[in-house]
């Protein structure tokens, strides 16, 4: 939706109109200062909580953490046992296939293209096994303060008809940066094998992202750049790998998007949201995880989206 249309839709609501103007200005200034679309306020908020120190010793002793700090993302060589990942994958599959523990979040003309597990922090506590000592060590090295896990998201993406892929965003498959505080760190875990046919997570470094912003990148609805520049294979990292593959990323500073699975393929992924905290990380952390804000469910009967609270009230 364009700026003028947003303004016309919110003209009857002064507070909403003011919010639209503020966000537009905030995004524009943020592009010039920080080279991202996250905005000034979110870019500044929490910056002091990040451990930005990098040196040759870190590069040699912990190349994954070094890459995360320098480029904004990294693949992480975890030591999960195959049996654990298979166990979590099987549990994930049962939950996502059950209408009582999952809900559609994306679709078109009655066909569901994406689903999520409802309140995974409650119905999928086994997921706590993903946060091992080595995971905590890299997160501790990323922050200059205590941290916690705020949200967990578990979703499955299916194929999308070719004719609507450029016009309809089903599951964050358009290039964008998250409009969250810059101190947020996402941890991704695949619970299915992901090849290029399965719609892998795509990400570009924060260095390349700043270059694209200078070239004129607009936002997720209006790129303002030719696709051959925006999706130059020299810079686009397609995160493929077997189930159990793990990735860290600061997606407020790196352009990224979900890949689109081909017909007959899908991708299962867990997203764990780390944020700064004033308390030490708890071994019982999953009991303090919040239900993620802003999620909506897709109703295939009406081809519309609604607040998740409506779904809970009818379940």
C-alpha cells in the first residue's frame, strides 16, 4: 500500500495518520543514517546492549560469531544429535498437521500456503532442547548484557502459484527488514531438509544491504530496484541444509525473505527471538516465553485474515 493511500485510509483517524507520517519519516531518516528500513528509533534502541568488539583473535577462535557481528548473519555448526532432531521433527509434524494445535497464516482463494503452530511455547515444550550450551555461548558473545527468549515461532511454508508470486506476499517472501529493535537476534532451525526446491531462507549481508539502500531500495511493497540488482546471486545467500541446520541473523539490519517452495515441497522452520534482558538467562526459560504479537490467521472460507484472538475464542 502506497504512502498516499495509507494517508487517505487513515484521514478519519488523526492518531493513525500521525503514525503513518512518523513511520515514513523515521524510515527515511533511518535509511540515510543507518542504511536500513528499520527506522531511527528501533535502530538506536538497544544498540548499547550489543557486543560489537571484533578482532583477529575472535575471527580465528570463533569465526561464526565474527561473521554474525560483521555481516549480520551466520550458519552455525551445532552439535545436535540426529535422534533429537528427528524427534523434534516428528513432533513438529504432528502439531502442524493438527487443526487444534496449528492455524493457517497465509493463503489465496481458499488454498492454504502457510501454517503455524499455535502457542508453541505451551504445546511444544520439547523445543527447549534446541538451546544448548554452545547456543548460549554464541548468544552471550553477541550481547553486552543479559538476554532472554521473548518469542518462538514454528511455521511451515508450502508452494505458491507462480502467477501470484510477484503480487501476493504469502509468508514474508518479499525482500524486507524487520521493524523491531536492532538488538533483537533471531535463531533459525530447520526441522525438514531444505534444498533450493523447498524454499530456503534468503539473506543478504548488512554491508550489501546498506549498498542496496544507497542504490534506492524502497521497501517490501515497492523495491524501486531491478530484480537483477536486488537478487544478484553474488550477494544473495540461500540457506539450504538438512533438518537440524541452524542460522543466526539480525534481520533488522539485513535484507531477507522466505524462499517459495516448488509444487510438492515445503519448509519447516523454528524461529527463536533473543532480546536483551536485565536478568540472567534461566534454565527454565520456556516458562517465561510470551505469545508472539501481531500474528493473524487466514480463513480459507472467506479468503480473509483475522486477529488471532478470534481464532482462540472459537477453538
